[in-house]
C-alpha cells in the first residue's frame, strides 16, 4: 500500500498506515504530536479536536484516507510561539486545571473567533457544548473566550496630532 501524505501544520508527512486509521492515532503515535488528546474515541468529548481546512473536527472519528490533500492544524500549529489570542487569554484567565481537555477547547475557540470575532454567550455555549471538561473549567473558559475576542479585536487608530499652528 503506498504511504498516505498528510499536510500537518504546514509540513507534508508520508505515513505508512492503514487508510482507515483514525487521524488521532497517526498524529499521536506516528507523528508524535501528543498535544491532541484521546478522551473517548467516539466523537463525544472534543479532546481530539483539530482543524481541517480551518474547520474544527474530531480527529478520533476521521480516517486518514479522508484527509489527504487537506490542511490539518493541531494545537502545535495554532501559533508559532503560543501567541494566538486564545492561548494568551487562557493564560491570563488561568483556565486549565488538569489541562487534558484544553487543547481541544482551544482549537474550537480559535475556529469560533474566526467565524464570530465577537461571540455572544449563546455562540460560546454552542461552540463548547460538545466538549467535556471533567475539572469543570467552564466559567473560566467562557470568560477567556471573551478575553481572547477582545485581544483579537483591531484597536482603534490613535488620533492624529493637531497640525502646527492649528487653532486650539
Ligand atoms: S477523543 Fe475524539 S471526541 Fe473524544
Ligand atoms: S481541565 Fe481537566 S478535564 Fe478540563
């Protein structure tokens, strides 16, 4: 069987696996990208969320043969230096407890902010409704999503200084 080529975080990886293998196993076990977590394995908890062409997707329920030629982004590729507004807001609001669910939460948040730069409470609830956090970080998580949206918002331009000799 020819290897399958995956585009992960901007790099091509040829992997020699069964085409039906879930993307999650390949990311973690073959490519050693362990930031994406295994929670339930049946698309119910959100721990394994990655982006496929920018769309939040459960890697545990996605066969690698179906993602060839698509752009896969994992938590390792969300930003080069952990400077994505969601990552900064997570630190500012001290969201994680054990941390296990958090990379999935961050990937869903990043997608939400792209779709809705100013998410309402209802938008946030809808986005994270399929994510399970056993530590109950939901209140801090909701706050952090608002903080991330504020951080990502374009700042108003500074007023221009008055021209010399202008009337005061
Ligand atoms: S591990 Fe994929 S949704 Fe739970
Ligand atoms: S922070 Fe522990 S499961 Fe969410």
